[in-house]
């Protein structure tokens, strides 16, 4: 048995030379979670397996040269969503190796699925949604009908206005102009969302939002588009969110309904709803 685990670890290390910093616990956990998951596992299935993991910000800022980072020991809201969505994409496509995980994670995290320096990472979630919709990996559920009755006009410039807050922009000021150009491209886009006043325990909302959908919280914070992201989960009292909480300092299935959670944050305006596409759905989309 020990020899089998050693050979497994050696194989995943060989497949993951672009993923830094790699710890054996990450690759072994990913391999085990993929091997044990049912074929129809949604992001919620995997996110629940990560509950209790500590919330840590800036876990991707560990290399001067941009490389794929796999870290399931410490998560923020975006890396939790990316990790769970990546595993759902793997099992939905019947591709369950650690190498498959790294490939899908790269597609989700980087512009057009290619690593080409720090600016190629999808830093704003509007860009994350747009890029992955174009790749057919996710679907934006917004329509012109209820409950998507509000429209967000995107206005982003936070990164270029606060380069000192980002290690890579401090070390590489030449990246700031590239990020600023990306911000200008996103600014002015209009996207429909569900306003928080309409997030209630209704039949319509149950029909629209499924367990495992990605919830992207829109906001009025200057220079930002999305304030927080998590995974949808229905309880008897309504819609909740599983997320990496900076307040609780860990991954939690929030005891508050999403409605109550949003009401507690005046700058939060509502949610965009994104669904990871199965291989069958991607083929027919």
C-alpha cells in the first residue's frame, strides 16, 4: 500500500511541474476527491468537502513569475469557487487525474486558458465569467425576465488605482498599464442580476438557482464589480451560501440565509448566477 501511494505521488508530481508551490497533501487530496466523487457531482459536493479549511488571502501571490498554484490547505472566496468548479468539470468530463485538474484550473483562472504573466490571470470576476462563458465552461443564467430585473453597469479600476496593494504590481509596475487596459475593456459592460430585495424563498428562485451554482455578489464599492463569491445551497428556510468567509476565517456553509447575509452589507446589491457546464451541456450549448 505504501508503495502504491508513493507511485501515485510521483505520478502527480510529474504531471504538475507547472503548479507551484505544490505540497503532496494538495495533489493527493485532489486525486482522492476526484476518484471518490459521483459522476454528477456539482461544485457544492466538493466545496462541502473543503468546509473548515482556513480562509487565507493572497495564496496565489507566491511566485515572481506567474505559475499555476494549487493550494487546498488555504482558500479565499475565489480559489474555493475555482477549486470546486474545476473538480466538477473534471468528473463531468470523465477526466479525473491530477493533470486534468491542473488543465481545467488553468482554463478557469487565466485569460483564454493560457498563463502569460500576471496580467493573464482573470483578476476581475466579470472577466472571469465572460472568459469562461466563451470557453463553454460555465453559463451565465441571467435573462431579461424575472428574477434578473436589475442591470449592473460595470466600472472597474481598483487594481490600477491601488497598485501598492498587489505584490506583482509593486514588483512589476509595467503591468499596471496592461491591467488598466483590461479594466477599460470591462468598464461599461452591462449585466443583469437578481437584486437582493428579490432573493426570497420563492418557487421562482428555486427554479432558477440550483445547488452548486456560483453566486457572484454585485456591489457599489468604487472600482469593483463583484464583492464576494460562493456556492449556492438550499436549506429548508431558503437559499444559503457556502463560501470562504473572511469574517469567520474559514470555509463555512453560512447559517444565515443569503437574503439576511446581503442585508447585512449595505454595499451589496444582488447576485449574478453562474452554472458550471457538464460535458453534455457544453457539447450542445
